[in-house]
C-alpha cells in the first residue's frame, strides 16, 4: 500500500486521527478498494468510530487488491506523527504512507518545507476486520446541523460531565446532563438547553424519544466537523438503540456509533433504589 496526502488534506487526516483517539487506544487500518478505512473502538465496545477516505482524497492511492490486509497499532504512536495540527498546516506539504509487510511496519513520511523529511516507522499487529452493524436509513429521527450549533451547546457542560440526555419532539431538541443517582440529583448542577427546529438544516422527527449517551465521543467528532466545516448528522431512535453521528462529503465519510442507555437499564437502577 502506498498513499500520498497533500495540502490541506494532511490536516484533515490529522484531525480524523485525533478524533478517533477519543474513542479507543488502538487504530485499525484497512486499505480497501473504495478507500482507506481508519477505525477505533473503546474497551467496552460501547463506542465505535470509522473514517473512510476515498481514493480521490489522496493524490496517489495504490493498494494490492488481491490481498486483504488489516492491522492495528497504538493510536498514540500515530498521534505523534501528527502531534501539532497548527504546525502541520504551516510546514507540511505532503504525507507519504507506505506499508512494509516484510518488516511489519507502517511508515509515515512528512515532506516539509525547505526539503525537510520526517519519517516515522510504526510497528503494527495483524487484526480482524472491525465493523459495526447499523443502518442509518432505518432511524426514525434524523437531524443535520452546522457543528457550531452543537459546539455552542456542549460548551455549557463541564468536562466532568460524562453523559448527556437528548430528548426530541416535533419542534424541539433538549440536551441536558445525565445524573444517574437520584440522591445526587439534589446536589448536582443540572444544565438543560433547548434547540428549536429552525436552528437545524434538517429536523425530521417520527417518534418522540429520550436517549442518553457519552459526551466525550461527541466532542471528538464535533472538533473534526468544525475544523472541516462539514455538516453533522445525528440519527437516533429508541433508548437502547445506538445513536449514529455522521459527517460526509465527496471524498470522506465519518461515522461514530455510540451505545445509549436502555429503558430497562434506567428502570433497574430506579428499582434497586426503591
């Protein structure tokens, strides 16, 4: 496999890797005929993310189509390649990614201004394919908005807030911090924001639901969407069904699939307290 990323797409690739680091500790790499897939999953398998970069994203994309290659590596080692996004934007002209199967390593070479080359040889392990099963077309509720709308919403929640609850009606979306323990509710600071349907580019509700999911992963995709200017889509259904957060354009697609608390889960906790 040989890939070359040039210009502003180096920053996009770097942002995607930093977003995936919000999910898990390992980066799964899979060159495919329809593009390069980068994936991650958390240790409890409750959060999964994938970016698929189409061949047109690269100035050169060569793979051996007869070989199904998959590998995984520590995501922190890949982050070191793209440590400072601001510096990358100013100094890196292109990034060359090459797979050396004989040496079990993936080589990232940054071609910087003034002829400077920075080479990172990263070791990897073979892996199985990492896939999450979801069908965005089957979801009852679909929302699409500029990421700034949601960035301005989640900024009101401190980093200590782990989970948020999203409730939807025909014309409104409410976002509030989730407090699991009823005893803590009287002491906790409760924050709730209401978003009107006309603040969204697309707001389609077929079923009124309230779902709870982790905020950290949402922040990761929001950072990517805002830096690229891509609209963020949200697909949600009943409690217990995963929420899907998605960005897409002509040369890339990103999907974050996050588990939500089920009604039974909440009911069991409430019953245990009774």
